[in-house]
């Protein structure tokens, strides 16, 4: 069974009998899918394979960067440049249009970041990212200091004009996936260890109010709260035990989508943004839904 409904409302979002198609395979640990609406292609990382991949309809899959220092989450900025949560490099960096890379953040309060995990860009250009410590074990091959310097695993905001890095949240055990609501008034951040999502109101200056728990996950199937996205109606999608879960804007779990492999992340794609592309361990899959998602950045 590909889908499982908890509420009749789920069928309006995911059609009964919707099928999953495999797009590409043969990887080690896929993550960070992002659709470039201007150029019409999907980009993702293979964290363990240390490569960034691209798939273009009608052309297939190609490696576009390797090594990447085990890059994790990906997004695009307002200019369509790839912005990267550099897991093993312990940085946030950007891939310029000319193929060069620029480090955007590496330290906070004079201390090295942990291992940036997932990343989003707000419409004003500000960059928000989670900085859990799960990738420290991969930094040794570069001769880097494995020591964790920050006492917390935080959520940060990087100002695009001043390059100021602001700590927004420091009370999570393992902050992982994050996304804005369709109107950008709420920043959703999940905590993999606590198996829940929190919903933070976004202040005018980009900082956050207290974040109450939005929803909690239960179950022993493989899979954690990780990748997360929203659609244009404000429904929230998040990986969890055994599936990708769909919640309404109030946090009620409406149903879940079962993927053939354990899924770390996913992203909206294709011209109508009604297709979800799932990065699931060794493969990338996709499924057509009924409601479009929010674009990563406005297509040209």
C-alpha cells in the first residue's frame, strides 16, 4: 500500500491509487532535493557518495560536483544560485554561476559550527539553517579538528546584506528539517530525537517567537523527522516513521505516503509543482499530487 489515510481530507491532497515512480538509483545516501524552476532540473546530494547530482527530464542524471565535503541540504537563493548546508565542511556555502564556491558562514561567536544539516532561503534573501552535530564523524578525513565547539545544536539566520549570523533556537536536541509556511509567517523546524515539529512565529526582523509543538510522531518503523516542505494551502509534509506524513495547518496528521526506501528528504518539482521528488537512500522517486507546492524561488 503506497498511501495510508488518517482523514478523508487526505484523498483531496493525495489521490487514492497514486503511484510512485523511480527516477534514478545507484547512490549511497541521497538528500537535499531542490527543483530549479527556471532551468527545469532537479539537483540533490549523495552525502556518503560525496557528490552533487542533477537530473534533467529527457537527458538523465549527471554528477555536477565531486567531492563536496559531504554536502547535505540544498536550496536556491533569489538569483538561482545553489546554497548548501556543508555537513562535513562545517560551513554554509554557495555555488556561484561561474562554478566557484563562496563560504557564507563557518563560525558563530568565534566557535566553529557543528555540521549544518538543512537549509532554506526566505523571500527577502535571508538564509535559515539547522546546525546539528551528526556529521562530525565524517570530518576526520580532511584533517580537521573533530571537537565540537558549540554547546548546543542550533537554528541560525544569516543576513544576506551584513553576513551577520544570528542564533535563533538553542533548546533542541537534534534540529534537522525546516521550512517556511506558504506566507512565511511561520518557520517549522523538526527535532529528530524528540520526534516532533515545532512552529515558530517569524518576527518582522527575522527572529523567532517561542515555538510550540506542532505535531508529534509515533511508531517504530524506520525513519525520523527530517525533510519537510509545505504546499500552497499550508499543509505540512515531513518524513517520519515508515513514511512521509501530511499534516493540515493545525498539525492534524491527515495521512502518509510510503516510499520503497527510507526517505530523508523531498521537494516539489515539474512545471506545475504538483510532483514530489523523494530522496530515499539509494534512489530518487517521484509522485504526482493534487495540490502544488511552494516554489523554492520564483521561476524566471
